[in-house]
C-alpha cells in the first residue's frame, strides 16, 4: 500500500494504491451539511488548503442504526458505525492504477428503503471493478426526512438533487482518475435502483449518464406531492413543530431521526395510497421521491412511457424471491394469518383478495404468509420491472437472479439484496456461518455476473436478446440462458 495524490479543482487529495487499484475515500461532491445548508439544494464544494486525507471513509448520512438479525450479519450490506459530522455528501473512487485509454465509469447508488445505507458498506467495495478496468464510484446522499420529505419552503427531492450533484462532479472530474465522462453507467439496488430508474426521466439528469442498471427496482415509485405533504404534517405534529425548514431545524438530529423511525412503523394511521388506491412501496417505506417539481415534473412511469430516457441503455432485473428478506427473518412469514395478509396487501393495491387468490391464498396446504411473500415479490418488484422494460423506448435487457442462499435453513433463497456480493465480486464479506450467502457461495457465478455488468457498462450490450413485450426474453443468471417468460398474475393488478 502506498500513497498517491491527485490535484482536483478544489484542492489536493491523497488516497492510496493497493493491489493495482487506486482508492480515494469520501471525496466531497458538495459542501458539508452544516445547519445553514440543511434542507437546501446541495451547494458547491468548498476549496481546501493543504492535502485532504482520502485514505479512509468519512461520515455517512444521518440515520437510525439498522435492526440486527439474530441469524445473519447484515453489516456487510448496511455498513457499520461511521464517524459523525456534516461532511457526508461524498463519494468513493476506485480506479485502475495503470493508465491507457479512458475507462468506462460506473456510479453506484446504495439502497436502504430511502432511510438507511452507506457508500462504505463492505459489499460495495469497488476494487474488483477497478481491477477489471472500470472506474467505480459509490456515493452517499441525504436520507429519510432530510432527503425525501417535502418541507414547506424547502426544495423537494433533496436526495435526488444530491445524486445529480454527484453525477455532475463525475462529469467534471472523473477524467482525472482515468474515467471517460462520455461513458457513465448509473446503477443501484433497491432504493438505489428506483432512484436510477426515476433519474432516467429527470430533465436535470439528462446527459449525465448513458446507461442504467436497476437491481430490484423500477420506474413506478414516485409519489404525488400532496400525499407526501400529508406525511410531512403527521411527522411535524409528532415533533411539535411547524412543517417547514425552520421547524425541523429547531429539533436535534436525534429527535428528528426518532420521528423518522416512528413514521416507518406499521400503522393504521399512515395511508400512503394514491388516487388509484395503490402504494408502490407496499408499506416498506414512507419516504419516496415526489413528482411535480423540476427534478421529476410528472409521474415517472408516465414520463418513461412518453419517451423520457430513450437515449439510455437499460439493464434491469430482479431476484426470484425478493420479499423473503422482509418476512423470513424472525419467522414472520410463518406467523402471518389470512386476515393480516389480506389487510397488508389491501393497503397497497385494490382487489387485494383477488391478487392473493391468484397466488394460492385459500388453496389447500398454502400458508398465508408464504402466499403473501410470493405475491409481494411479483407485485412490488418483478412485474413492474418487466413493465419498466416495456415502457422504456430505448434498449432494454431483463435478467433474473435465481441463485438460492442457504441462510435461514435454506428459507432465504433468492431474496432481495442477495445478488449484491456477486455483482461487486465481494463474496467474502457476506459468506460464512452468519453470512447472508452462507458458506461457499459460487465464485463462478460472481465472475460471470461481474463480467456481465462490466460488458454492459462498456458497450451497452448483453449476451441475450433485447426485451420486447411479445417475446419477453428473460435471462437466468444461473443457467445463463434466456427464455420466454409468460405474463405473471401480478400484472393484472398493477398500472
């Protein structure tokens, strides 16, 4: 390991080289979130004197600690404790040591239900991408109340504005790290995938990236501003402040985070359904991007259908058993009864009973919680992923991740987030007795997926046919074969 310095327009930074990879941690793409800058659009980077230390991770966005799982260690996915401080609108850069032609650039947006996560989680280590010739960037952004609650008198979609600021930084600076600013792929998982998809439709992000990879996320996620304002008023009443910037600045961050967590709890009082009686988050999160501003002028699904983002190549896909991550830990899936299942799905879509019956509710031997998990996997993730590919007027490839993790006695399966260590080729951090992947996950699958992501980021192609609504070719990542997939029952109950 040896130090290396790069002179950026805002000052000199020192990272280090290890195993042929240059690493720079927590480079600022916007000014620190000091009190006078909170609940405002991201401000330009402040110049610094001397050498900025970029050899270790810095703070992440304020958030509540992730709830531990007794059976598995999730720190690899969510990150551990980080330093406190306002300087968290930052990014990591992983770049090949050797020079040569400009390299493809991949910019990753982490997930976490829009309220949690960090660019520094071990699973997101971009070293393998750099090892294989890509400049990889991972970013932080504002979360929860700070990033997605539309306070009166404050800009909306601040989390998305942070992402756009990071992309602008990449366009202006990535050539200094050997990257090609004309070949940028934006990719993300879960909440990060939803953000990637909606940014395809944003006029403010136009031209800042050229390809998109959405892992377990799609374009149907933005909420009407008035709906999120109802949530704002409830949170403000909880804090006993006015629903504006001054009101939220008057309470400490810890108190604000407590209210943020309170609003995430299951409750009869939070109805986040829109005019069609649908909630695209299915109660998993309250905090989502809003449409009706300069970032997302209209519902993102409508914008995509009208041709927004047609110039962007899209690779999009899901895991076969997404919802297992939410209901297998703690044995929740086995405890749910029919009444609870119908109520839960009914808070997200109309005709919930019919949707659940289409997945086997009421059939002999079918446990309600298992039926709901299968239905929710398709309703929340898989069906709308295919719908996004149908609506996108550019080139779309659709994949399915179907390797089953043996965690939780084999019950976890191909759950949400299980594909991440394969994409980043970071299997070691999620393997072992308490790892999400169990012992001995297949390195060959990681090699194949990692190479596929790089191929797509390099030239926008994949080794199977483009998606169209008739042939419906879906690529299995385990069998490495594309095949026709019939329209799934969930499609009848979605936009």
